[in-house]
C-alpha cells in the first residue's frame, strides 16, 4: 500500500537510484558467453572507432581511452547482442554496445555523468562492424513507439507504465513498488535495431540517472526488455550502475490526426 502521508509532489523525498536497486533485477535475463574469444572493431558514424575483445565475462575495449573490465552480455535475438559495462578507470561513464552480427551493424551508447541538465547525458554512435557486410537499414532514430502505452513488470514488486509522447518526451508512472504513485515526464531517445526491436533510453531530471534499454515489441502481448540504470547514489557523489530486465505488454495505442501527430515533422 502506498504511504498516504507521502507528499508525491515533494521531489526531495523521492527514492535515490541506489534505493531502487534491491530486487529490481528479478526479471533480468541470463547472460550468455557467445562472444568469448571474439574481437570486433566498430566504425562509428562520427569517425571514431570502438574496439572490443571478449574473454569470458571480460571486455578489453578501446574508444579514445582503453581498459579491461567486467561486462554482461545478453542475447536479444538471433545474432543480436546487448553488452553492458562500467569502466573502472572512467567511473563517470557507462558503455552500452549493441552488436547485430547478422546485419553487420552496431550501436554504441555512451552514458555520462556531467553538470548539465539533465545531469546524466547520452551520446549515440551508430556503427558498422569491420569484416562484416553492412546489410539492411542503418540503425537510426525511430518514431515507431510514439503513441503507445506499455506496462513493464521488473519483479513481483516493481511495475511501471510508459507513455511514449513524442520523439523527445515520455511519461512514466510507478504502478507497484517503492515508488508507487510517483510519475514524471522525462527526455527519451529511440533507435530501431531491427523491425520491432528498439533501443529506448531516458534521462531523468529529478534523480540524477539515465537508462538504456533494448525492447522487443514484436509480440504486443509478450514484450521483453533488457537494460541498465546508471547515475549517482543518495550522496550525489558515487556512481551506481546495475542491469535489469522486464516483461511487458501493450496497453493501448493513441493515433493522432495527421496535422497534430507529435511524431510528424
């Protein structure tokens, strides 16, 4: 039951990122070791390169700086992988890498704690994979989620709904869990990896954090997502980084008349 004495409008009482973590990862998918022994060089659209060599649950990476760190790898679809890691030498950053080995394409998302608004920002780097033929459509921003209302269940205790308002904004509401009753509208970005499979990211303005998720929307009654939350703990000083997963379903879709479509040009 929600705390009836809680002032939902007082954002100073909202749960910090590290307070959300316990139990939030109950629906996380198992990691896979499919990339063990493999190396990749990604040629990013901004002219930079990202290199990755996998050994067990470790990644040797290079992107300007370099390092070797623990990583988690999830299988999203056939030959489509999601890799997540938090560099020990770059604590203010987290890296998300999507590798589509069937299409020869990739997407690198750099999430970084800074001093701007929102406090945690994101950079998106579509790329091709060296040695593989780049096929199909380029990984690019998408408006396909605009108008959808989706419920996501992260554990037996945690559930949220998302309303995708426009290419820039979405609204979330906590339906169950320690944040029940809280809601806000925050910045989002969406990229399509494959038809029906999207990278959905958001950047919160109240809690200093951001998220990267990959969501499979192909079956509207059985959506599946994998993701990460990254930001600062209750002290506002220490980075917090954890992965999670969710099962979801489409609740409704709003279709706007063409002249008023928020997904339009």
